[in-house]
C-alpha cells in the first residue's frame, strides 16, 4: 500500500508545469486535504486522499488552472470533514474557497434528492446555479473518478448513481463539448445499468478486433496514398465507437450488432479549414459517398462549439465507413470541449457568426484577446445558458421551473390556484417578500396565505405566467359583480383613451360594432366588464378605437380594404374564398393559435405563425391573410409530449385524464427509458383553451413530470 510520501510525490507531479505560485497553491491544497481527510477511507479500503488525488489528476489532464486543481483537492472537505469554507479561505485562498463553496452548494441543493429520477429541470438548475463553470467541471471530474471506482459499492447504489450519471452528468459533459468524458461516463453507467447488453457488445467488439484493425489499416493506406499526392499534412486514425453509442444505434435503428457496419469512425486531422474541404473532395472522388450523410459542422458548428466535416462513404466491399475531417484545433475542442480553452496557447479562430448556446463563451473568447491572464478570463466565465427559465424550490424541496421574471404570485398559482387567490406574500429563503418579488434561481419559497385576500385587476400586472393571469381573470369574472366590473373597465379604458387624446363622447356607435363582433360579446357593456375583470386588454381596445377614428378621418373614396369571408373554420381574404383549405400537418394549428395561410396548388395550407417548418422553408407562393372563425365548433389534431416517472397504471391514468377532458386520442406511443416514461400523443381538441385545460389536468396526474405541445 502507498504511504504518505507517495501521495505527496503524486501531488508534486500534479503541481509540475505550473509557475511557483500555482505549484505552491496546489501543494498547500494537497496538504490541507490530506490532513482534513485523515483517517477516512473509501469504499475500496483506500485512504480518502486517493480520491482527492485522482480528481486533481483528472483536472490536470483537462488542463485546468491551478485554482481549479487546488479546489479539486479540497472538493469534499466542506461536506465531509470538520473544516469550513473559512478554513479553506485562510489556507488555500479566497478563489479556491469560492469554487469549493460552489461545489458543496450545488451538491447540497441539487443532488440531495439522490435516488429520485432526475428531471430536465434539475439538470438545468445545476447549470444555472453553478455561478462559475469550473464548479461544474470539478463535479464532472469528481463523478468520473467515482464512476471509475463504482464497483466497490453495492449493486443498488451502483444503479442509482449510474442512472444519475446517465441523466445528468453525461448530458452536461456533452453540453460542454467534453466528448471524452461523456463517452467514459456513458460506458461505465451502461455497464452497470444494462450489464447483459454491455457484455454482449464488448464481447463482439473484442471478437472482431483483428478484422476491424485490418480494415482500418487498409482504409488508412488507401486514403494516405491519395492524400500524399497533395502534400497536405494529415494524420489518420480509426477506432471503434464507444459501446453506449453502438447500443443506442442498435436501439434507434432496430438492428442487430452484426448489421451495424459503421462501428468504426475514421478521423482525418489536417492543418487548415481549406485542407479539410480539399480532403473531403478527394474522399468523395475515391469512394462513393452515401447520400444524405454529409454534414458540414465547420460552416455550421454545433452549439457546443464542435466543428468537423462528417461523411459516410462505401468502401470497396460496399460497407459504409464514417469519416470525420477536421483541423488539429477543432479536434482538441471536439475531445475536450470547454476545457480546451484553459490550454489557450495560440489564437484560435472561431466562427463569430454562429449564434448558439455557447455565444457567451465566444464573447468571452473575444475579450480574452485583450486579457493577459487566463485566471482573469475564467473568472469571467459565468454560466448563463438558461436565461429563459428560473428554478426554485417548494418548502418540500420539489423543483419548480418558471419563466424568467416570474414572481411570488406566479409561484403561488403554479402550486395551486387557491394558494394564488389567497396569496399575500412569501418567505423566500427565510425572508419576507411581497407578491411582486422576482424569483431567483435556487430560492426556497414558502407562500403566506391571508383569509380575506383576493385577486384584483392590478395582479394582472404582477403575474408573468399565462396560468396565473388566467386564474386572476377567472376569479374576477366569477367573483366581482357585473356592475363593479363595468365601472372598473370604463374607468381603465377612459384613462387609456385620454392618453391617446380621445374623449369617450367622441366615439361613434359603429366603432363599438367592430369590437362587439371581434370579442364575440352581446353589447358594449360586456367589453367594459371584460376589461374590468382583465379578460380584454384596455390598451388593445383603446388602440382599436383610435385606429377606427384615424381610418375614418383618412378614408379616401375608391380605396377599399381587403374584404374577408368566412369559410368553415377559418376566415380568408375574399379573393381566395373559392379555394379549399387544409391545416398543415407540420404544426397542427388549433383555434387560438396565431395562423397564416400559404397559397398552394391544392389550396390554402394553414400554418401556425410560429411553425418552424414555415420559418425554414423558402416560400415563393403568396401568403394569405387568415384568421379563425370563432363560431365554428370542431375538433383539431395536435401533438403532445408527456414525460413522467414510470409506474404501474401511469399510462392508464394519463389516458383516463384525457378522456375525462373530452379530448379524443388518435395515437399514443410511449417508451420507458431509465425508469422515465416518454409518451407522444396525437389528440383532438377544440382549441387552445381546451388544450391548455387538458395540459393542466395531465400535469396534475401523479408522477407526470412534463407536458408540452410539439410540432
Ligand atoms: Mn468527491
């Protein structure tokens, strides 16, 4: 067994290559970790310091800075020993202490729920809460070593931890572009979670080793010979894909191992981007490319900064071979991802045009040009990937995901509508705040109810989520009397009109006619009442009236606005009235969605305005103005994705809920992955309102995690 001197020697090895200050810090951290973990043992029976050493080694391999390596040595000190953040600060400096504090914060908040299935929200929260990206990288190094030594744990624990690794850590590594780490995490987890499949693949890979190596050699030879003529520097390597990715391919394409031919990927590494394209040309000239398999990630890098050319060609025997072509720099980024940037020896050109989730990294790289110290650079490297959402906790420790900017009121309504109606404020992390308090990541929120509290129109300004707004409106509509609503609405509208210089007495009766039709109400007072309980927007009604007055003033004889005619479920421009229409299958619009029409040979194709297909296609035919005929009562197809923690009867409960909501199911596909149920449904509903009610009901089914509408 190794003794203390050996461990110190290993630490010395890790500290080599750093300047005096950095090496000093690393050794100080090692000494402190050694002392702090004195007497503790790993499940393997080895002294605990071996774990700290291995984590530090992994971080060094990732080419992290000295502070991160020091923090790596000390990453379990706060959680597992008597030493505190203050102690680390005193001994190993403020920066090290900050990182370790981040690690233990994330561990305590995000990973305490171990044993539960990890939701997408939890994963995102991990990201959002780690203020410094190095915190995540330390957690990844920690997990990597824990996975490498997982066999020392009992079987049950191995499964739980592997599940967590598969669901949280591997995707995180992927997100950060750290493919090497991701593959290793996946393969170890795979071996635990599906021992039989793993063994089978491993056995078959081993059996075919010789054949595969021969094939790689011959491919290399042919390719090398062709490329030599060009005098372009190339390095060709080939290796089997990692086990889990082979397994995924077998599942995805429903194939047996024997029928998967592109088990190997050939990699061609060269000097410049230009050479990459030249090499691609030669390869396509020599071997027949498989149609539809070429991908240009150089022109269009992936969001995790991955750049490469991909193609699949058929070799002499007609077997497909996947080939990746990239420069040396691109290869480093492909393997190490974000960690590659700590080893920033030379300027690397990044495609600045590309917008992606990694825009923040690029931005920082730009700044980096003017910064000397990489220490300074990484200090600025904050994680801001999820700027659309905020993640908070209920008092029971459940995670809730809300839109950024959501308030205490939104949170209260997201828990229960009654809690929202009676909400007077909340205790956030132990402090009292008002309804307006904007939620921050990681907040623990305890709502305070008041017996006499009830919603008011002003709440519509505090609420940011549709759910909360709808509930407030609903309450006002059903609980305020009509007279109150009309008075309140008249008052609000008059205020709005005054801002536009319109006096209520100046409004002609026919101005109201259009509004009464538009809002499908019986009379003027219904519009006032609607404004009073928040159903209609005072600003929109005022705009409508102002526009009406303006158009009347500007009316020029001879000019006529496009007329619209009702045509079944939709209203179209008069000139298109004879043509048939259909709803686009790509986005399945339902009443309430904003829609647009595309003129096609077969008639008008109606899409959602937000349709992704529409946005990405080049439309050369006319766009037709269409809107919903609100009087038509029909069922419309739309698709939902539902995920949940799988259990007996879950599918049945979901289906029953749909039936109870009077929606018709036209297809239902589901599968279970790592104990999570994923279901794709096509259902027929009456419109958006019906849809949102249905989605709310499904969300309430026990163990359902997410419900979303998909294109
Ligand atoms: Mn650890």
